[in-house]
């Protein structure tokens, strides 16, 4: 164990690094590993071009050949406004610096908008896998409806040389069924063209807030993941579970007492493991988001999330604001420290 990981975890080091999960045995899962493509993906209905692009994504950057991924996502210029996202470091108004950060940071891929990636595609699409985010929630329409709408077509992503496309569905929202149809059609087209697919499986409904915010409950996010894999997403992006019991709190939908009595516990690794189980027991990789930048604690928070994700059976981390809202050298270091968790063989599956 490297001292740096233990130090960054602080008082949570033993709690996270020594936890033994008694919910679902790890041997039930399709765990990440150097042979993940051959062992899991090649048995699916994905065509050879999709498999090639997934292999390219898993084979790039510092985590190449491990079965884990580190992705830099920068779509916040639309999702949160360019000012809110890039004012802390105006260099990232320039798309080229976003790509440079992903390359110098050793990422497997860079995820961004049609505009960002298209602006520098001929210079960089062959150097790092492009993941084009095809729909967004923009915050300029007033009042905002918190809806995801398409910003371009799958063919355009293919033409710029993208290895994958990504999309968001706000499960639980009034618009979710329209989004579901749009994304299903887009993902089918992407697979036909040979691109991999990544789905942001987020929850949005004011009724999901009761005594606490259940937008990050293991049971509700797990169901969102399950729906996402059913749409044939190759990788699922989800916020790290922070609580449980969403179904029972909102008194809607169906679940089983076994979910809470046997398949989960209140330990963060076990909550995340349920998210992985909902991704067809890991046949679609779960990557957790890094969350907003909170300043000096960013590195410790990112490493903690990476440890939880890895020990639960997840596939990696997708962290943006914590990396690009600071000088590039510091952003590269943060990305590398996240990757170090997945490279450290002493951080094992719980």
C-alpha cells in the first residue's frame, strides 16, 4: 500500500481499505481485468468495430491493459454554463487545452461536446479516444425545465473519428420516456457504426427528496443503471451511492426487502457494489463521477471515490471539474493520483 493513498483517506483508511463485503461475493461478478474484452464483451452481440473501439478505449493512457478506465469529462460549459465552469481557469475556454489535459493526464478517453471535440478533431482524434456527448441540459432557457435534448447526430460523431458516444437520461423526470426513446435509437445507430456507448444514468425528480436526498440512493440509482444497460450502454456513468432506501422513502415502485437485508449494507463499498450488480453484475462497467470541485479537499475526495469504486467491483472514475478548474499541472497530478488507485495491486476487490 502506498502511503499516499492511506494518508489521503485519513481516518477512513482502515474503514475503506480493510472492509470485507458480506453482501454479494465478488466471484459472482464480471470483474475488470486485462482480459475483460475477451472474457465478457466478445460474448455479446457487439460487432467487431464496437469491440475494437472498446479495446482502444481500454488500451489507452496510464490504465491501459488493466481493465480500468479514467475519463476526463468536460461538458459543463453547457450543463453548468461556460462561466461557472471555466472562470476558475479561463484556459479551458479553449478546447485544445481540454484535450491536452486528458492526454497529459494519462486518461483513457476525453468526453466532451460536439463543439469542443469537433474544433480539434483532425489534430487529436487519432491520439486519444473521443467520447462525444450527444445530448445536454442547457441552463439559458428560462424557466429551465432540466431536460436533456439532442445537440447533434450520431453520424457526426462518427465522421469526426469518435470511438464512443455518450448521453444522459434523467430517469424519474417527466421527460425521461422521450429521452429513453431518443437515446435507444442513438445507441443502436452508434453500435451499427461501430462506436461504443456510455450512458449517464442520473435521477431527476423533486419527490426523490424526503428526509434526505435519494437521488444518490443505491436502490434508485441501481435501477437507473439496470435500465441503462438494458438500452445496451457499454459503460454506465453514475454518481456514487451515498444512502439507501429510496424506494421505501418515496413509497413508489417495487423492490424487495432482500435488497436492504442481504444485498446491501450501509457501508459505501457495499452500496456501490449494488450499483455494479445492477449493471448486469459488471458486464457493463460502472464508472462513478468525481463530483464538483470543492477546493483543497478535491484530491482526497477523488481518491476516496476511486477506492470505493474499485473495491466494489467498478471500472473506474470519470472526473472533470476537480481536474480542469485548476492549473494544468495540478489537474494532471490529480488525474494521476486517481489512476494510481487502480494501478495499486494492494487496493483489492472487497
